[in-house]
């Protein structure tokens, strides 16, 4: 079994091979992820009897949540598209912000909708709106989409009551009110720089060629009577509200009570999306004069284009698991903890290294908190700022072992190099700017 720094070299070669095979030789991403994962596992000496099981575990852990989210979110998106709801929200945002400022509209809605939901949930909720805004204004999907995902990502890593950020609040015993206040001070300018400002510049250089099959499915252009803005917004915000209510279950009912359990059930992201999808069948379907057969047709046909996305996202999770089980993640963590630096920088660095090794922002945040929290408490570090520094580190440079990378690539119809230049750089800007602002805030508080 390969040990130490050689593991990192093998992992780096595997990542480079993935990028070259997919980008240069146009190999199928799903097959390439499988092959490279298995070759890496054999090369570093993982027991051959555990390799496939390890990969399957990674795929299962990733798709156990994301597959359901993608399916339900796509159905909800299809109902928004076919009813004209996504078009109505797009037109309203364009009217409020103006055609030249749609990227500011998208980062705003990303911040708001992303607050209680995991990144991929917010992504599938908002992608129909992004497609419609881009088509209506003739804007690049890079400009519109990167602005949107910047808002979603900032909330994911920095701002409670987002579930990922709440994990860090608990680990560091931070005050949630102060954390939210500091997170807004750091998060809003970070989202602006990584979203509208960066997207405006990079969209001049990254041009998306060819027809986007997902945009064709979700974006409508024909003139027709549209559902009201209020009904559409209420439908898309329903899962957001349900998840917020679920997170506040302990406020309304005692732990372990029937009421508490019920609120937690409907507040689960999958259950909340299921409820919203069923509601959309009425508000955007039956109430709009659509028949049961038409709604069944929409909910069936919208799933076919997501098959490739789902498989690639799962394979990315499998690759990440191989990196973990082969010992790459442990080497990364050991390197970080042996560095004698300030707790804020240490929290950021540990999260960065775990994020690069595993691909998961949530895993990076939770693991880094477990490692750094005792050190931070012993050093008397500012708990709320530790949450922000660790969250910032967990977002850096999303690449080929991250399911979110493939989600953005496939929905935006980008190549791997284009995704690295846009989404990966956006994530890195968020991580670095948030760290710098947190360090600056540390000098004041």
C-alpha cells in the first residue's frame, strides 16, 4: 500500500488524467470516472476485494440524496416551465433589475432561496429561472448561471441557518445570532465579487457553443397567458419554507414529541421537495387547465435528460470515496494539523485540503471542525469567526471529484475546461475573499 506524500502524487496524476481524457479525448465522463477510480485504487495498493465496494459506497452516499433531489427538482422545474411560471419570474426579475442587471437579480435570488437548502436543492429549484432569464435577455448562461451559483454557494458555506453552516456553529459552540451577523458582513460582498463581478468578466472569454438540451426543455418563448408571480413564487419557495420550519422544530415542540418529529419530517429536503412538487401539480397544473394525462407526460419525460447528470454526479462521489479509502484524505489532514499556524488559518487550510481531496464541501466542513475545534478552543479563538474561516475553506476549487462540478457542467452544457474556468474559479474566489474578509473582521472584533 502506497503511503505518505506518494499518495498525493498518485491522486494528482489521477485528477489530471481525468481532465485530459474527458476534455482532450472527449471520453464519456461516467466511464472515465469509473476507469480512473479503479486504476488509482489498484495503483496505490488498495485491497482488490474492497475497491468496487468502496466505489459503490461513494456512489450510493452521493446519489442517496442527490438522485431524489434531482428527480423531484426536475419535475418541479418542468411544471414551472410548462405552466409559464419560470417565465413569469424571469420577466418579473428582468423588469425589476433591468436587462443589463439580470446577473444581480440571479445572485440575489441565489442568496435568498439557498438559505435553508443544500446547494444541489437550490440549484435544481432555480435552474429553470436561470434558463428563462438567459433566453429572454439573450445573456450568456455563464453570466446568469455563475451569478446564481455564487449566491447559492456563499450561503452553503457561510450563513446559518443553512444546514452545513449550522454544523460548524455546533462544533465550535458559536453564537448563532453573531455568526449570522458576521456571515452577512463577509458573505454579501463575497457573493458580489464571485458572482456578478466575476461572471461579467469571464463571460467575455467563455462562450458556450451548441444547443443546450436542458435549456430547450425548461425555457419557453411562445406568447401565452402566464400564472401570477405570487402563485409561482409561493410554489418555488414552499420547500424553502418547509425546510426552515423543520430546522425550527425544537422552537415549536419538545424534542421527541409527535409535533417535533412531524416538522422534522416535512422539513427534510426530499420530503419538502416532494410536497412542493405535488402542490405544483395543482397550482401550476390542474389550476391552469392541464389534464392529469398531460401532467403525467411532463413528469415522465423530464426525467430522461437527467439520467446522464445523475450517473456522472454519482461517479464523482465514487471517485471521492476512493480518494478517502485509499488514505489520501488522511495524509491531507495530517499535513494540515502538523502546521503550527493561527486557528483561523488552520481551520481554513484543513477544510481546503479535505475539500480538494474529497470533493464535498459538507464533508470538508464537518471533518475540519472536528479536527480544529479543540485546538481553536484551547487557543481562545473567536468561535463565530472560526465558523466563517472553516466554511470558506470548504468551498475552494470544486473540481472533478465534486458532484457539484458535474451538476454545473451538465446543466450549463459546458466542457470540463470551461467549467474549471468558471465554476471552479468562482468557488476559489469565494473561499479566498471570504477568508480575507474574515481575517479583516478578526482585527475589529
